[in-house]
């Protein structure tokens, strides 16, 4: 099985540095999601892996084969890579079976037909083989796209925003199905998305991009609970930052009271990060903290809290209960090891 290794990669486009000294490894049968804002280098990295864009420095290995460097660029068609795009890229004049068979012309007819039949069964579209793309749903079209990509028996799969055109009701089911197919076929995958929810559901680990570099890489839980920077913390979800006023052994003093922290270098840290669900509310008529507004989010209320004596202070807190605006409340920190940052 193939392993992807990227070492010190740099890529320039129109004299701009798009990827800068980027390194990571993808184990065989592993799915990684590339997350970050538009223009941060995600799609450029996908293109360099696919052999569609040259690199100025560093190396890309597929297994033990060097496929890209400043002096080497193996042609895309020789990399044995499967690709799935946002728009599926199906041929409208070909049937489902013909779309899957496209590109299998190097195989004899009997072998190609067997491969197509196996792919149709894999994606559960045996009864749709003679239909055209416009006659099936978006989710079914995406399954055709993955069947066509897997028909090549690729060493690695590249997916560029593959679920963005699928309606929200079908998206979760399709993601689970395609993830299971990739796992069953033992094909590693690189997945580009803007949605952390898609990344959580589909990938084994996440790489957070920031201006052509990977800010942090790890599982969704690791990045959410233990971000290494405010950039990662904010990208992974809503976060509050409370000023640290003093360090007391294993705890720090804040406007919300003394809290435990998870760092040995507390003296240099000035902010404690607290997720809204790591805070609890209770009514307190002596408190200067007030409910400014509340939003119902289904399973919880999201309350914005302000301080009547410090206009610059505000935090967000989850609660099962709704509190009227201007209610005086106390905010307590749920016991846990709090992450701290330099300001």
C-alpha cells in the first residue's frame, strides 16, 4: 500500500509564494483533510501531488517513488492517482457504466467489463448502469465519480470539495459511504474542504493551513481540544479568550476566577482559551455579568455575556436553559485543563 510523503515543499505562482516549507506524511489507508480559508494553498498542494503544478523546492514521494521536486516532475498520468472534483466531471453523453469504464481502454473488454461491474456493485448502482448522469441524483453522480476513480485502482485518491454540490440532507450519508469505500479498498486520500464539519465526518486527521504552511496537524479532537495557536482554535470552533492577571502555581487568575491551566510556561501566557461549552451559568444578583442576547441552537442556547463595568469584556456560553436579556449571572469554568496562549 502507498504512503504519501511531502518534504519541505515550496511552490510559487505568479511570483507569489503559495506553499512554503510544507511537510507531512500520509499513511496508507489514511484520509487527511486540508482545511483553511480560500487562497491558503490547499488546492495548490492538491495540484502538486497530482502532477498538475511544478514545485520550486522540496520533494513529494508516492511510496518509494519520487514524483515531484525542483528537478523532477513525473507526468500526472504516470502517478496512478484518482481524482474526484466538486462538479463530478461526468460525461453527460455517456451512461453510468460508460463513465466508469472511461479510461480503462488499456484493459481487454472482458476485464474492463468485470471492473465496471465490480465498481457498480461497490457503490450500489447496479440498477443504474444504463442511465445518464442527468437521470440520477447528485449523490448518485458522486458515487459514479468515485467508482470511475477507483476503477483505475489508484495508489492514492485526491478529492477537491467533493460534497459541496450535494444537498445537506444527503451529504452526511454520502460522506459515510465514500469514506467506507475508501477504507474497504485501502486507498489513502487527501481531501480539500472549507467545512470543518465535513472534515470531522470524513477524515482521520486534519491539517490546518495558514498562508501556505500547516499551522497544526492532528485528529479533530486533538485540534479542537488542544490547539497550538488562536488561529487553529478559532478555525475549529467558537472560542473565548480571557485575560490572565496572575499565575498561582498550577492555576491562573482571571476575571472568571482561578482556573487550572495546561502549560508549564504559564508566566509568559496572557490569555486563557475557553470554549462556550466549557462554561456554566447560574443566576447571581450580585454579579456584574449580564446576558446581552441569546440564540436558540437546537440542543442548547448560546448566550452572549457582557460586563456592566468593563465594556470591552464579552464571552459566549452554552446553556440548556434560556435566560432573559439583562439577567445577572455568574460564569463558572467546567473543571478541565485550560489551554493558554500568548497575546
